[in-house]
């Protein structure tokens, strides 16, 4: 009988340990799912930031072009006004 009781305790202990391991596994699987979602969000944000950066660069290039054109026009007007 002692060995049957011992075997039952061992089986119960193994079941308890298995339940704990399964719970830990579920927790880790949830954590992985959350990290995958965060990764996808970060990747989408990186794409948006890259698009925003490119749009800003294009806008700055246009502004720079307009400023250079205005500087040329103002220089031309200044020269014609004061030196002609």
C-alpha cells in the first residue's frame, strides 16, 4: 500500500507540475502574441515616418527652390532699381 500511495502522490505531483508548466506556456504564448502585435505596429509606424520624412524633404526642397527664385528676383530688382 505504501508504494501505491507513493505512486499516487508522485502522479498528483506530476499533474500539478504539468498544469503549472501549461499555464506558464499559455502566458508565454500571450506575451509572444503581444510582442508580434507591437512589432507590426512599430513597422507600420516606421513606414509612416519614412513617408512623412520624404514628404517633408520634398516640401523643404520646394520651399528652398522658391526662396532661391525669390532671391534671384529680388537681386535682379535691386540691381535694376539702384544701378540703372
